[in-house]
């Protein structure tokens, strides 16, 4: 079930939405707008996760020991491959 949400768009915005419909991004204006909302929500979520990762590195910077462990893990995984 969907709920109508009255929204106003400029002529330029409608032209852009119509271009996206014409390109097959969505079957109609509503589908394009819904897809855009999902993309925006995903971008916001990813930015928040990125911010948390950045903050964690600021609070606990990577050390030389971390680098050594990462390299050892990478070597071990590579050597474990059956090439």
C-alpha cells in the first residue's frame, strides 16, 4: 500500500524526472522519486558509517603493530590460495 504525498517540483526538476523515466530508471515519475529516496537514504547511511569509522581511527589510530598483523594476515591468505 502506498500513501500519496503532495509535493511540488519546478519545471526543471520535472524535466529531469521525466528524463529518468525515459531512460528507464523508473516506470513513471513516482517510481523514479521512490528510487531517489532509497538512494538518498543509502548515501546518508553510508556517510554515517564512514563517520563512525573515521572517528574510531581518530580515537585509536592504527599502529605499526596493526600494520604488521595486517601484512601477516594478507601473506597467510595469499599463501593459502591454491593457485
